[in-house]
């Protein structure tokens, strides 16, 4: 039961972080460079979000440092 709960929390965390990073990248790209920028920076945001979702300690350290 605990393993299943941990798995569900991990999936929710991953979807939230990757989705947020992708959305931020796409919004910044669209605002500055149009559709091509949205696609490019959305892809970059997806990659960064995936890295941060895999290592939550890094994201927490970044948020605390701000």
C-alpha cells in the first residue's frame, strides 16, 4: 500500500513539474519569438522539467535559494 501511494505521488510530481516547465518555456518563447520560439523553448522546458522531476532535491534547493 505504501509503495502504491509513493508511486502515485511520484507520477503526480513528475506530471506537474514537466508540465509546468513546458508551459513556462512555451509561454516565454511565444511572447518573444512567436510560434517557432514557443516550440523551441517548450522543448527546452520539457527537457529541464524532466531533469528536475527526476531529481527533486535539485528543484527544492533552487526554490530555497531564491
